[in-house]
């Protein structure tokens, strides 16, 4: 139960079992699940995603190069990006993130009170500064107006990147990023009531940079963190 509390109810039985085994405490997933059930505790669960279709004419739409191939042979081959909404007191806060599909690491992100082209540019520029990229990097997004803008297209060209976009009305074409946003909200946002934007920004920084990238065990990576996965595969 101490491990469950340490990770703020973000971990269920599989990740807790992995954590305890890593600490030298042998146990099975079923054993941990039974303890959690006995104590009436469970990891936080998400909410169903509801897609709202848009009917306006679209320009600047790129071909879907990713085609749901969410794995990569090495870092900086395939990135994916998206925007989500976070309610803070009496207004929305917008979070744009960039994920490297190789390690599921969040390599760039940006927060703002407005959903603008600058929000996307800031997240991408953080990623470009952190990573050594080469021409041909695929960056996948949905068909949001920010991603179809001239500014976004220019940014892609300047760095030799290939834009890729989901098919119309198909959120599953960017399922990995949708999954990250779901976990972020389940493990952090829904459990908090932020009084100020600065408070929300501080908590989101801690979740992404400290917990998710460096600590959180990822099932797609063999239950190691993105940072550990990149170290092992370097």
C-alpha cells in the first residue's frame, strides 16, 4: 500500500508488481491485485473519449504517413503531436505536446491560455532544441487548424520534417497521444482542483518532466520509463 500511495494512485497492479520486484520484493500481479481489492483501492480510471466532428472545408492537409505504425527503430524517426484542454478555475488552459514514438518520451510541450499557432510552435521548438534530428523526421498530428497553418508548414520545411495527418474524424490515427492525454488527466488533472494557472503549470511540469519521462513504467516499453528505455537502447 505504501507503493500505491507513493505513486498517488497512478499505478495499478501490473506496475506496482514491477516496482516491488525492482526493489527486491518478489510478488505477482495477482498478489498485488488481491491486496488492492482487499483494501478497497484501485488505480484511477479514465473517461470515454467523445469525438465531435468538424464540417468546415480544410486546406493544408497532409497525407497520413504514419498509418498507425506507432513504433520506431530509433529515436527521432517518428514524432506525434496534439493539443488537449485543461480546466483551471474559470477558464481553459491548453497543453500542446510532442512525443517521440521510439521511447514514448515527451520531448516538447507548451502551455497557454489560448490555442494558437504559437502554442504549437513553442512545443515543437522545445523538441527541436532537445533532440538531434535529421531530415525526414515524420511528425504526425490531427487536422486541427493550427497544424494546417502556414506557420506550421514553414516550421516543418525549415527543419526538413515530413508532416503527417490523421484521416478525417479518426482519433485512433493518433491513438498514442490520445492515450498519453488520458493518463495525464486520470493520474493528475481529475484528482486536482487548480486555483491558479501557475499552480496547474507547476503540477503539469512535474508530471511530464519528473514522473512520466523519468519514472513512470510504460507497458509498451517492457515496464520501464522512457528515459530508462533510451539509456538501455543507446
